[in-house]
C-alpha cells in the first residue's frame, strides 16, 4: 500500500513536470516561469523511473543520451532504455536499437539492434517499420512485409521503392499496374519525381499503358502541390 502511494506521488510529480516542460514552446513568458521553478528535473525523473514509471525511464534515458541537465552517459541511457523496452515501450525499443547500431559509446551489436527494431515494428511502431523498409533496398520486395506496411502508411520512400521495383523488374501487365498505382500515390502527394515518372510511364509502350492525355496531365502537375 505504501509503495503504491509512493509510485502514485512520483507519477504525479513526473506528469506535472512533463506538462510544464511541454508548455515552454507556447510563449516566452511561460518559458521564463518554468525556468524559475526550483526543482531538479533530473532527480525528479530519476525518482519516478526508479519507482517503475516507464515513461520516466524513457525520459531519463533521453536525458543521459542527450546530456540534458546531466553529462552524456550512454551506458546509463542504455540501461534505462532497456528497462522500458522490456516493458514494450516502443520508442525505447527503437532508440535502444539505434544505440546498438551506432556503436557510439556502447558496443555495436547489429543482432541486438535487429531484434529490438523488429520487435517494435511488429507492435506497429512506424519509425521502426520505415527503418526496416529503407534498409531492405531492392531484394525481393514482393514478400517484404515492412516495405508494404510503410508504403500503406503513406511513407514516400517505401512507395517509391515499390514503384521502382515493379518498373525495373516487372515483366507482366500486373507488375506495371502495381508500379502505376504506387507512382500515383506518391504523385498525389506532390512529389515531382513520381509525377515525372508517370509522364514517361504513359509515353513508353513498354508499360502497355500509353495515354498522352494522362502524360500531359502529370507534366502540368510537376511541382504543383494542392
């Protein structure tokens, strides 16, 4: 019962601190008020983290990683990220993976990095999904779950990766239709690279969809964002 009250109290402190910290982007006056509050944000965050508040553990890890109100200490950052990651905090899992990839201040471990990125991706964390899709490169994208998920979520890089894959490696009408679909999705986002590819797509007999009217339409759209 006592432990529960302590955790509740520390949680309230941390939430209050987080709310005040976020308000410093609203006005310069509020920033001055926050700066004048007499407390040690590191110690409050550490107390909440030690009490088991997962968001506080992630915040503390970031503070150590970025040197916020303390010296940079990547070993401490790894420790707190790992605690939160084991509780399935998605940002912690992803940030932990990035530290393993960089090998800056910690031992590089690509296997561990892949484990944590894939764990976060499986739980739907979009930065992890996009990361995995980017590093897939070409390969066999027809069965690449991460590229497809990233593309379906609206990620331009993943969409272009699929479009280029089916344009360059496609051999059937269906392949080129898939390429056309993804080019349209990116072109509608105002990306000139996709718009120009559609201009060529509708002029090249290779793709089996010659349409001068559509080609002209996309030529006129190049650089325009609705």
